[in-house]
C-alpha cells in the first residue's frame, strides 16, 4: 500500500490493528491483570520471549495503541508511554545511566528538566550544561565517561534552537546516545530521526493531546543507535535482537520499576486528541507568527523571542529544520508595564502554566515556572524578570491580535 501522509496515517492507525467489533478507536481497556490459559505463555511474556500483557503497570492494549501512534508519527522503532513527560525523561535516564556517568545537556531547558538534572548530579550522574545552539560547545564538554547528550528542539521559554543536525553528527561519531525533546515542535513540525536522534521525548500533554485534559509522556527509540555498544545494558535484556535492548530496558527498568504508568482513560483522550494534531498546530503556528510580528513592532514590547522572526538568532536554522516555527513565544515588556497587570488585562488569553492547549495561555516566567532556579540561573538562560511566555491556541487570529492590542494599550 502506498505510504500515507501524516494525518491520514494517524487517523487510521487504530483501525489498521483490527480492533474488536470494527470500532474506529481502540477501546479503553481498564483491566489491570491479564489471564492466560497456559501458565507457560505467561512466563514467556515475563521473560520477553513472547509479546503479551502481564500487568497494567507495564503495558495495556489501550496504551499500546497510543504508543503505536507515536511511533508512526516519529517514524521510529518502538515507544514506551509514561504518566507524564517528566516521568518519561526521568525514568529513561535512570534506566540507562549509572553513578559515574556523564551527560552533556543544553543549558536552555524546561524548568522541571533543569531541576531533575540537578538531582541527577547529586546522585552521582554528572551533568554539564552548555549553549547547545553551537555544537562545538557540546563537543568541548564531552568526557571519557559521557554517555548521552540531551537537547530540546525549541527551548522554553526563550526559544533558542539547538544546533540539532551538527550535534547529531557529533553523537554518531562519538557513539553517544542523542536524546531529543520534541515537545515544542511535535513530530508534525519536526522529525528528530532526520538529525540522527537516538531517543525522542514527547510530552503528550502538550500538542499531541492538545486539549489540556490528560497528562502523558512518551519515549521513542528511532532505531539508529547501536545498543550492542552500550555498556549499561543489563544481561536480562539481551535476549532479543540488539535493536530492542535499549527500549526493553527503558520499559523494564524505567516504566516498570518506577511505576509511572499512564492510565487507559488518559491514553484514550490523548490518542483521540492526536488525530487532529496537524490541523491544530498549523493554525496555532500561524496565529503565533502573526502575534509575534505585532508585538515586535509595538513600542511597549522591548523584545520578542520567536524563531519565526527574521531577527531571531536561529531563524534560518529553524526555517531549514521545521515545517513551521512553533506556537510558543515570549516577550520582554517595557519597564513601564507590570507583567501581572498586563496579563490581567488580557481577556482571551488565559493565565495558565500549560502549553499546547487549543486555548491561548500566558504566564509570567520568572515569577512562576522558573522561580525556583533563582535570579542568577535565570539570567544565564536569558530570562528577564519582565518576560511573559505565551502558548498560542487556535482562536480566530483577529480576536487574538485585538486582545493583545487592548492589553498593551492599558
């Protein structure tokens, strides 16, 4: 059969698995336990010799259907679903790394990821933060014990775009795991496999789910990394083809041992939401570009951080890599405007901490999601005290611009 485009593939992903009774969506399977007529079959499932279901914390038919969708989106080998995006990052790193290992990470990180990496440092997994917009900074930080490089596609909230292609070439050459957080772009705007990513993280809560009604996270193995050369794979997980060693260890030592399992009801919400990803995100990106341009020309806005603007330091890179420039942007307000008063003046934009919702959301960055970092760390990331971050939704563009116009006029 001829290969289908993005939306056609995702819309019919469940149906290709021939779900029971001809239903178009994979049903919600709420059972925690799964029975077997032959006890040997259950043992083989536990021993990774047979595909099947052993316990709801590890897998479930509804969860597997969602994982299949994400794998198709990312054009990867296999995926593991978690309760949240942070659960996916933390469980994966703790499943693959050991005390004494070293990570090179972009310094421009989501606040909770930064907090997690500081925790890893305290546990003996060293993390070096670098400016990942230049691959030479990553290369300079690599040590003999470096196992992994972690970057975000578009950084939140200052929107720096990592040197994704060059870092991928570097990781391939040095045989390092290349872990790319695709949340801000989603597989609709960018495929990390094209820059030789080994593992891809998506917070399903954001654009893939899209409706702000379910948490979820996912790690996808692209199949590009040679796990037979990775010394941290446990012998228990080497009883399959080596291409499965990494994702099996993530599923067993990460998902199973830490127990950060997604519930089937949430999986169903996320799966149904993902059907319209392409339609939603393209409209949101168009809205974001229009509002960013409006703000760039407004006298009460000192600076706009958005890769779609020609003034952005990585604009050309973003134009070459991504189908669109994303739907988040941040602004630095003039000193004459209080960021709280400005947000309170917005009528259509909701003051909220989420991203990727159908509704437009705004938040004062330094006072909320990056508050724990402290002023010095915020300054190193380029986050001013007057910064407001926006996640633009799918409202009518004219209404959104009118809302920004009236709020900035107050």
